C-alpha cells in the first residue's frame, strides 16, 4: 500500500552568522519546493536531515522504508552506495549510558527480540568490514519525556558534529522540536508533506483497485480536516470505508469507528478465549479500559513497563467495574498482555508496551475525559476544560485537547466557550484554527474571528516571522468548509504589499481548499505577480483540473510581460497536460524571443522534438532571425525524428546558413539509407561552403559503412 512521500525544505531565518548564509543558496531551498525523499537524501551538505511531520504523516513508516532499502537498493532512496541501516526510537536512547555504540546497542536490545547479542565493537567494525557507512535513523524526538530531553539533545549535538556515524535522519512532530535546538550547520530541516491528490489516488488504487473512485468520492464528500492528505488517517479511512461503506464527518468519529472495527475483529479471532471470563466484555467496555490506560499514560508519560500499565488498568477495574483490589491487580496484568498480543490497537515492543501510534493514545485519552464528564444533564464543559483542553499548549496534550473538542461536537455539544478561552490566550490562535479544521461546533462569530486572525498573521510576513506566516497559511488550507478562509486567501494572493513568497503560498493553499475557479482567475489576471500566477496554475494541476490548468498555463504562455522562466514552465506544463498544439506555440514564442538565453532555446527545441513537431523544427532551422545555435539544434532534432526529406531539403537549400546545413548533413549520416547518397554527393561536389562539403562527404562515408 506504501506511496512514496515528499518533503519541503523549511525556510531559513536570517542570521548574522556568515557560515549559514551559503546554506540558503542551495538549489530549491530558497523556494521551498517539494522534493522526493530520494532528492532529500542526495543532498550531502549539510550531511544530516531532520524531518518534521504532523501526527500520522508517515514519519516512522518512512524510516522503515529507508532502512529496508539502505543496503539492497540504496539508489532508490538517494544514496550513492549501500549503507548499514540502524533504526532506533529516540525514547529508547534516553535511558542508555556510555559510548554511542553502547547506547545504540542497549536501545536495540530493548526494542527488538534479537537472536543473539550484537558483538562488542560492531559499530566501528562493521563499516570497516563492509566498506559501507552507517545510516542512523532516529525516530520520534517528540516522544522523549521532558525530563530527559536536555540530556538527549546534548548527546544528539555531539553525534551530529562527529563524522563517525555516517548519515543521520531524525524525525519529530513540529510541536516536539524548537528551531535551533540542534545545529543548523549540520542539519537541514524538512517538513513532511501531506499526500497530493495524485498520491491519494495512487493509495486508493493500491487498496481498492477498480473501486478506488467510489472511495475517493466519499473522501471528497466528507472533507474532514486533513483526511485525504495524512497517510495514517487515509489508512484508517480506507479500513472504515471498507467495513461501513461510508465515512463519518470528524476525525474523532473516524478513530472511534476504526477502534471498534479492530477490536471487533480481534473478538472474532478469539480475543475472549485468552481473557478470564470476568474480563470478557462488550467492545465499548474494552474501549473504556484502553481509554483509561491512555489517559494515565498521557498524565504520566514514559511509563511503558508491564507492572505500571497493569496498575493503571487495575485502577479502572476497581473503580469503574467493581472488581476487588486483588482481582483488579490480577486481571489488570492479564488485560495488558492479551491486548498487546490481540487487539491491534495496543502492542508490545521488546519489554515496552504502548499504542501502535501516539494518535490512538491521544484519541482514547480524550475519550476517557469526555466520557467521565457526561452526566444526566449533558457534558460538564468545565470538567473537560480541566481534564484536557486547558493543557492545549503542552505538546503532549495538544492532540488530546483537539480530540476532546471533536468528541464533544460528535455528541452535538457546542464548544464555543472552550475554544474562546484558548483563542484569547497568548499563542492560542493556531490551536483555535486547528480546532476549526476538526469541524468542531462553534458560533460563527468565533470562527470568523479566528480566520481573520490567521489571515492577519499570515499577512505580516516579516523576515523573522516567515515560519509563523507559513504555519497560519497551512492551517487556513485545512478550513475547507469555511468560505471566509478562501476569501482571505484570495485577497492575500493579490496583495502586492505582501511578501511574494507568501502570496505564492496563498495560491497553493487555495488549491488545498479546492478553489479551482479562484485559482484560474488568479492565473489569468495579468495584474497579479507572475510567480503567484504560476503557483495558481500549478495548484490547478495538482487538483487534477486539467482543463482549467491548461487555460491558466496558456494565459501565462501568451503573456509577453512575464519572464522566460515562467514562459518555460508554462510550455512544459502544457506538454505534460497533453496540449501539444498549445505547448508547441508556447515554445515557439519563447524560442523566437531575441532576449531568451540559448539554453532555453535548446530546451525548447528538445521539447518540440518530443512533441513530434517536425514542421515547426524545419521552420526554426530556416529562420535567420532565430539564434544560430537554436537553428543547429533544430536540424539535429529533425534527425532524431527520422525526417530524412526535411534534412535533405535543408542541406540543399543554400539560403540556409552553412552551419545549420552542416548539422543537417551530419544528421543524415546516421541513417543507413542509400536514397540520400545522390543528393549528398552533389552537395559534396558542388556546395559553395567548404564546411558543408566536408560534412556531406563524412555523412556519405558513414552511410556506406552502415550499409556495408
């Protein structure tokens, strides 16, 4: 089912440090263009990589894919030679002591069931024995307990400075990493991008085959948060759709249905046979036990051992289900062990227990808080505030708070009062925007205020605030059900007072909102900055709106005021969209512009050749107003198309420049066709240009060699 991910280099903040200035000039970094993971790994300076991704973005899966290919297929992931992969969750590295090798060895021993212990000195010996460097993959910096974080960061800094480990890739949620915590000189920061519509389509075809279209239409109908772009959510959605034939409105309901389906399947596969009869219960009671366990894990992070977790479950069994203390302690241990083996939601890795992904723990913790708040008169919002939402600024609680608001909304509870309290707090704007993306139930006046605040934040775009502006725009891209978000983005994209880079991003975000009409209007508007128009046209293509994208690119291709780079992008895009005639006309306009550089002309000729535009190439080769090198490329391109008659016409036409005729003669020499010999022989004897005569003679010799 795996679909390769892409990442975007983070914009670098201006610093006085001259050593960092050169990093901003790396190709692609200044524009933040999406890169494949192979392209990310091909970049060798700085040598190490930090990949930031939201929950469920595919960070851990990506590291597993890198590990699987590092030795057997390194070129597939951008490595120029086999590497020795070592994949370690960073939470495992925290408790280890000693040298780097000793800590890695201890972390792996705790994480995996190894057939035998790693040998002493393996970290230094194996590279010497194999001639390969290490690819050290360190997962989930955000899952490191706060009390251990400072010590681990110091250790990572030393590791990044050393050349000993080879390449290092670190992953984290954005909320779990503050810019500058690690050395920017040795580490490039990337944001893991959500799936594009094309990637979502590929995933759907991998899963549903011929019925992929039905699933994609249901995704389009739901439009809940970032459902279509997050790999984990998309996987959950596929499973729920496969079982239920429809999708719920909110992410919380999606998780709820998924957990119920998975536990239901576990029951069918004999879950109850492994539990004492007193623990056998309906699925919703299994959920309640797991939810209590998740809440305690959130309150006391880092507790992963069996005895502690069994105690958490025993607490629930005794207080909520009436077990005696002795029975609760006995059955709590059994419940944890069986769920780790059978549930699919909760698992064991080495000697540690935990949920298969942090978002499941976060959803279930919120479920526990909301369930405990419900009484005969409805939900106690003050209890939910104290139990979850008030912790919104804590990175370990942020998703729990969002899930709690969403679960309340699933229960038809208006949460305006809760979201307002966050919005009014310092730094609460982004969280309030994320809550709107979850489709929570709030008053229109509140949603309008939050959206206006995000637009204002994005508009600032001061050099030191680019990252904050980017964040605001990204949140706006998730507010698909709020027309006000689209209105603000349209105004932002057209505002010449706003940083150009942010206007381009605003156009991209309109694409994320699915605003095809707005994008087309932007791309066609000659008063709008050319780069913004280009971003709008590209966004239309990503939406799969080929007709509108072609119209947008055609408008750019015909606009004489935009630069050659935009013209070139337009012509290339039209070709990829299958608009051969429009693409050819765009290339011809570009190549006949006297101000256009010769390498763009070469690119144009190559593109015309791929489009099979022989008549256009012949006209170019004859056109004395076109750069001489471009005419020569046109003659050579005719040869690649096998246009013998056109080449003969060029060679014999003394009105055409001698250099072009020379290239035409050389092209004829590549064919084993005796029909061209008489014409070439006349040229070799009679042409006024010595260089053309010599080229014709060499072509004759080559043809005779080819035909024996």
